C-alpha cells in the first residue's frame, strides 16, 4: 500500500503544535517566506549548464488531453499523463518533467480521460473551513498528495485562498470563506500537508480573483490598503505557513493589469515584499503577451489555450534580441528548478503504487464530520430518535449520492460516478457536469432506522412531495445548489423550484428537517416553517454516511460558518452581478467599494442583521466561554477558558475578535481554536494575535503600522455572539510589508 511520508498520528500532533505556535508567535513567520539556500545554489548550477532551447522548454507547458488539437510543432508528449498539465524535463541533466493534476479536493480525472482511474474526494474547502480545525486541512492535503504521487503526479494545482466577497461566486466551494485569518491558516495547512509528501503544491488564484462571470475580462478594482489587509494578507499568511513552491495567477485583471502580467502583484508584492522564491505559473489560458515574463510570470501553462505559445518561440526571439534579458529567463528557470529540488520532486520522483482508499476515505469522513453546520434545531428535534415509523426522504439523487461541485475541482470518486450532463459549447464543457459521490444519504438513513419504513421522493413535483409528507411521521428533505468553475450563480435561491417545494412539504408536515448541499450561502424563505436545518455543503467521499450520523446523533455537529449567510442579495455590497449581461471580450470593472469590510465586517459596518452570522454553529451539547485575559505591550496575547456544560462530548470553536482600535470601532477575527471536550471538562486556550490583523497597512511607508493606544477584544461563539469583552493597551509597532 502507498504510505504517507509521515504517519497521520504524527501529522495530527505536529499540526496541532504548529498551529498553536504560529498563532501564539504572531509575526514570527512574517519576515519572509522560508528559503532553502542549498536548493537555490544547486538550481543555479544546473541552470547554468542549460541551452537556450532547454530553458524555453521549461517555461511553457501543454495540456496533454485528447481534445486538444495537435500539430507537428506541438505533438502529444510521449511520457505525459492525460491530466491538467505537462512540462518537459531535460534528460541529459536529469531534470524531471512536471506532471500536473487539478487537486483542490482530490486528484481529478476530467471526462474520465484516464479510464477507471478514481480518487478520494474531500468535502469542499468551504466545509473544511467550517471545521475551524487546521489539522483536518493538513491531513486532507497530505492525503491528496499521497494519491497523486501514487498515480505518477508531482505537481498539485491546489491551495485556493481567494476570499468570498460574493456569495454567488461559482468557486466559493473551492476556497476557505470570507475571513482573512481563517482562509490563510486553512489554505496554508492544506498546502503544508500536500508538500509533506514531496510534491509541488500551488497557491491560487493570485489575486483578488473573487468572481467567475466573464472572468477573462473582469477587472477587480480595489485600493492598495484594502487589498493588502484582506485578499493579499490571506495569501501572505498561507504562503508563510505552507511555503508553496508555486503560485498560480488568475484570469482577471487587478486595477487595470492582468493578474498574470501584473508587475505590482508579481514582482512588487510577491517576489520583492514577501521574498517569494518559488515560481509563478499561469492559469490555463491566462497569458496575453510575451512581456508577462518581464512582469513576473515564470511559466505559461497549457499554451494551447492562449492565443499564442507566448513563452515558446516568441519568448526565445525576445531573449535573442534582448527585449527580455537572458538573466530574466535564467531566473524563471532557476525558480522552477528550485521548486523541484526543495520539494523533493527532483531526487524522489513519484512512483505508481497501490493506494489505501479505505484509510483515505476515513480522512475525508473526519473532515465532513467537523465541517457540517447545524443551523437550526428547534425543540431539540435532532438528534433523531428511533421511534419514527415512517420517514420520508425527499431530494434529487439522494438515493444516488451526495452532490459534488463542478469544474476543475470535481473528483471522480469511483468508476461510473453518477452524473447529470450539462449543456455547453466551450472547450471546458466536459467539466460542466453535475455529479454525485456515491455515498447515498437514503441508504445511510435506512441503515440507522431499521425499524422504520423509509420512503423516497425526488421532490420534482411539490404537490406530490407534500402529499407524501403529510402521511409521514418525519420528513428529511435535501436542498441542492450546484456550483461550478466558470459560472457564477444568478442568485442565492435554491434552483429548480426547491424553495417552493420545501415550503409546501413543511406546511404539510411540521416535522421537516432540511439538509442543504450547497456551494455557499442560500436564502431560506421556508426557515420559520422547519424545526431543523443542517448545512452539509459538498460532503465528499462518505458524505451520505456523515449526514446520517449527524441526524441520528452518532456524530455531534461542530461546524461553524466560514461565510455570512445574508437574508437576501440586497444585503450584500453588489446586489447586481457585475458584467453579467456583457458579451465576451468586453472589459468591465468589479469595484470593491466595501474595501476591507468583507462579510461579517460589512454587516457590522452597515448595521444589518444576517440570516446566519459568520462563525455560527450549533451543537448537541452546550459550551461556556469565560475568564478572558488580555496581555498587551509589544504583543497582544489572550487566554480564556472553554467548558462543556452539556451532557454529551463535543467540539467548541471559540473565536476572538478585535472590536476597537485607537481609530474607532471595528471587527476582525484575530484568533480561533477547535477544542474537544468531555461533559464538564474545562480547558484553557492561550493565543497571540498576528500584529497585521491588529494594525493597518500604510501605503506610504509602505508597511504595517500598529498604533499606540487602547484596543478592544471580544471572545465569542460567532461574529454576533460576543460573550466576554476586554481592553488592552499596545505599544506602537511597524512591520515590513
């Protein structure tokens, strides 16, 4: 069996220790990304021996799949694995090729291009973020990387850390929510876990790539201070924690320049300010010109999707004429070689081997257990007892499996995975497929209620579903919202008339429990009519089993929302979707007028009440938070006690927010933890805040500034449930950008 480089028991302990160390050490990792001088020296030595043609070959990749048209100048590489990408190596110098796979939630196999090759699917990244447990992100990343190496891959296109500024974003499910700290920590741990398996992992999509509508012509307009304090800080934290060896730039423009040709972002922020040593690869089809090399891009991926192979013959000609200095090409190649050497890819190539899918399914299951969020439980209707005689399960494909997000993160979890083809004409049409991982909730519910008659209805006819519901003792209805790369949702309602169906069912039977399988927040016009709602997200390889475990109390829910759920789009910064009615190739602006006030911070600023706040989540037990103790001076640190005051074991997710600065009121998550407690058990948690979360980014210096003065801090169970508050005085401090 293929083994992880580090046993999972070690990974759990080590990740827990590092998590506490980093949060307690504040800016200890913020000076620069960790570098490996020996690897840099070795990379420079190898690059110096390369020819111009060999250098050019290493900076442009191909998409090695059957539907790409081949020419004599661009044949199918003989040793390529049909997957996301391939970059040739140099045999005479023992430089290995790069075998790249999409892998945000598992090793993908688009359109079954490798017949019969399946992989373990994790729950959505949004679900993992909802766990508030960095250990799970680490273990999930390590699991995916272990499977990738066993399949022959050495590059994972993973590590999405774009912030959820719009609940309609088709890729929100691939990312870790709206908060800078939570997103940065979780993405960093996923990357760190992946690279523990001697593989190159990316972080993406750099930067401010927060929507999918006409994404190639979308211009993200945002001030420098706001960008540094939110989207860029999330990337910075994730890079410091995970040390990814590659950064993938996005499709969008940022303040007028394409992300993959953005001198300020790539050369200025990433490589100069943060000291990044790895290489920048483009997203697939995101290169517009050869001079992107001068602006910080190191490698063109999938050249077939661009207008030209800009980093092929055009780049060679530019180097020969001096338009691109030879030293710049050398730097591009050295960065790629450095990534290969420092990661272990150069000296420890992947070997195809057997995979322990059962062990990996348990990792996916653990993540799903802690990621599902109990949103409502009136009258403690959950967990379900065993007395119901007739249970009606309603919902499309609940008899087949659990919903998966679409696009490049869709994982083929078994051969013949249930799926619904979607129409489409583009080259990406094969990705646009509504699929279900075959862990059927219906079967799992029947297994846990053997004495009940468990009936099923697909819910497509609201009248019929309501008629059946009236005759049942209990109803469990599934609400599905399928999301995918390249398409933003038109709204945040459940599609296909499901809201009306749920309302009709709830009116027919007051004991109706709703299970939501969504890629993000949805409206709930039926909320007052139902006693219980479980947010299951996209729950991965064993999601159906976990849904049943939580409904029947075999697992105590412990997830907390990583995104604010608005009542309606009217509460969001952009109720109308920018660019939605524009034709292709027409550039438009997405103006982030909310600046740094994303999600719960926007609701605080506008004094609105959401449907459910960031950080919210119920349990089958209860917790108390007390004894908040603050320490100031040079560093803000805090400790507090968490007690399980209920009758069942459970996991709390205490959250600490900054609420006041010398400039006035604010709100920002500055610390969190996941604490597993037995009934009556108390534990003390001690953390330190990253000064960048306390201060502001000064664009003039530039750098981070913490002002001298009094700061307010609150301990709570969500962004709106602040239980204990305090104040502390801090000294002035300045930090590098």
